[in-house]
């Protein structure tokens, strides 16, 4: 679906019904040590337990199963260094259609293996955004496959928004919704749900301090610090969804979408607290 069309709550509700047979309704958990660290009650929607290992399964599955039979016949294609590629491959396999994933050189070998394991055909490309786009364009021209962008796609955004839909259905009332921010697909979908169902809730997008995206800051300009960060799973390769986030911000009345840079990936106390979930940092 075109990025020019707005994503509405009804689109996300339709996505929830569409993907229900294929994804997990992940649990909401808390940890006393993290509550103490934050000085408040924290609830975590555990998408690390999702099919294919991340929330990306929601958007990819919605995009694949939203296609008409004619659109799906020649398969789907995307560029990805990991989670979206694996999620799209899994969804395509479930529907019984081909999947092609353009993977940059130097991609995480574990994630590359997952893309292949779920049934995609991998096409290598240079590790630049230009290299990705050129390889994908050539692939689509040759194969006629339908492109499912990792985040700049309204069906993907609608699928990602089901995270917040479930959260609002399953959790008690809360004041702030904090969403990991890479390309902006998850934040766009979740902010749409929050705006429609609980417009007074604050929505905050959090990006890693060493590799934030300056083009997704909604409330003013943001200058990131230089450096490396281990949170590679939320580091996008190209332009994000800034126009959509701005539209959501303007429609939200008193509720704003803001972004913050988080240094928590290097906080040993935070890492120790994560052990309460049996989780580790993304340092593979």
C-alpha cells in the first residue's frame, strides 16, 4: 500500500484480525528491579517472544496477507539486514509465495541465516542505502515481485500498530507509551492507536544514542552524539517516517510524539535488571 495513504485505527484493527492466526499475542511483563531503577511502574510488551523473533512479524504478515492473489502471484521483495527480512520470508512461506530479500554485505550472520531458514532467496548487495535500493529495483524489474518496505509501507505500519492495540486491551491504565524508534513504522502505528483510543497519553520514541536518526525527530531538531551503539535492531538504513509522525502529532491535540536518545545499552545496572526477564542486550 502507498505511504501517501493515512493509517487509521480501523486499518490497525483490520490488521489485527488478519494476522491473528499467524502471530503471537505476546505477554506483558514487569520487573521490580526496573521499577526501582525508573522510579515508577514499568510494563513491557515482550515482542522478543514474537514469531520470527521481533515485532516485525506483525507488519510483514499483514502486508503479505493484504495482497490480492494477482499481486501475490509473483512474490514479495524487500531489502533488510535482519528482522524484517526474516519476518517477510516467514509470512511469504505461510502464504505459499516467493520471497526475495536484498541483504547488505556484512549483515549479522545469525540474522542472515534466519532469512534463509524461513525460505527467502537472498540477493547480496553493497552495504550502502544506494546499493540496497539499486539491487532491489533491479530485482523487482526482473522478477515483478511486490515490494514490502521495512517501515515506509502503510500495511506494515498497520501491522506494527497491533502491538499498541493489544497493550491497551490487556494492560491497566498507564500514562506514557515508550516505543523503540528506528525507521518509525512501529512508532507510527502505536501513536495512531494511542491518538484514537487514549489521546491524553504521552507517546515517546526512543532511539539509541550512538546511532539515532535526525530525520524522525518530531518536536524540534535533535543533534545526536557520534559513536557506536549495540542496538542494531532499531537502527534504520535510510529515511524514516517523519511525515507520518508529524501528521500524527498535529492530529493529537494535547498529546505529542517525542523522541529521546537513550544511553541505556551501555548501562550495566540496566543490563543486570534485564536478566530478571532472562534477556540480554543486543550485542551479538
